């Protein structure tokens, strides 16, 4: 079968990315940490959620953040203020992080600390509802955020990210009383494209749902560590 050149290039690009992502994951496993990739459209609340979650989980977990942004370090500065190590990754024109960029971020992180002392490595992806879902970075879990202000049709219109997600957070639920949107419909549309994911309603403003979200994170960490084999840790 003859494939158009641009399709072949696209496949090669994704295969090279996948290879690097697997390499990143080998490092994560050797360091015995859980890596979570947070993805959403711009402004759905990734950084606001992290501000709350880092502060709450830091009581007993050691964490760092790789912070993807196209041009600024504004989010990295917000998260640094919480007192957690943050490495900004500026992507320039790219609308997503890829595995090579994350590998570069890891090199910088290793200049600050030994990642083997971490329990959790957060990746905040570039705000975009399409591209980040196409590029694995080696993460163990994908979490998609969808704010209630975006409308209930987004899981159906942009299914890839929601289909791939292990957990979908419906964010900004404090705004529901002011919007012509039904949270049940948002949830039904998420379930229509991905029946197996966990769905949690949260508000970074009021704190609603954060306990359930943090329990989910702790559960994933425990599962991830439990399934490591000595060969993976010594790799
Ligand atoms: N009402 C309300 N506003 C929120 C909530 N979470 C975030 N916001 C607001 O939404 C805006 C965007 O939040 P961010 O946390 O910067 O969103 P983000 O997903 O990190 O944005 P990008 O990194 O630019 O994609 C800010 O003005 C926040 O104050 C929430 O739970 N409720
Ligand atoms: Mg952000």
C-alpha cells in the first residue's frame, strides 16, 4: 500500500516520540515515582488545581513539577511559590509537550535534586485540548481537566484526550449555579467516549472534590509502586 509522504512523516515522528517516552518511563520506574500528565484546554484550571494539590499532598509526599508553557514562566512561578521544585519547559511554537522536551526537563530537574527521592512527578501540559493527547511523555497516568464553562459537548467534539484519560476532572464546579449547563450531561458525554475513566467534580476555589481527587492520586501511586519489579527499579 502506498502512503502519502506526510502520513509517513507523521508516523515516524510519533514512533520516535514513543521511543523517547518509553525511555522516560524507564527512568520514572527506576526512581520509583508516579508521573501524572495534566492536560486540558487553556485556562481549565490545571495550575490552580496544582496549587491546591501540591500544598495538600506535600504533608507526606515528595513532589516536583515539569511545567509546560509556550512562552512564559508564569505558571512555574505560581507553583514555585507553593514551595515545590518546578522546572519550566518553554515549548515556543509547539502546542504540546513531547517526550524529548520532558527528557530535557528531567536533565534540569536532576541538577536540582535526585528524582529517586520523589513520590510524584507532575507534568502540566500546554493548554490545548487536542495536541497533548497525541504525544506520550512517558507518564503513568493521564488526567484531563474540563471546566464547566466549556460546555457539555467538548468530550464528544474533542474525544481523543477524554478517551485516553485515566481520570477526568470536571473543574470550576463552583460556577455551576451561574451557567446554563448540566454537570450530569458533561459526565454522560465523558462516559460515552470513555466508560472506564474515573470522573471527579472539583473546584479549586471552594475545595469541593479535592479529597476524592487526592485519594485517587494516592491510590494510583500505591498501585504503581506495587507493580514495579526489581528489574524495573534496577534498570
Ligand atoms: N471560579 C473558579 N475559577 C477557577 C477555578 N480554577 C481556576 N479558576 C480560574 O480560571 C483561570 C485559569 O486558571 P489556571 O489554573 O491558570 O488554568 P490553566 O489550565 O493552568 O491555564 P493554562 O496553563 O494557561 O492552560 C484563572 O483565572 C483561575 O483563577 C475554580 O475552581 N473556580
Ligand atoms: Mg497553567
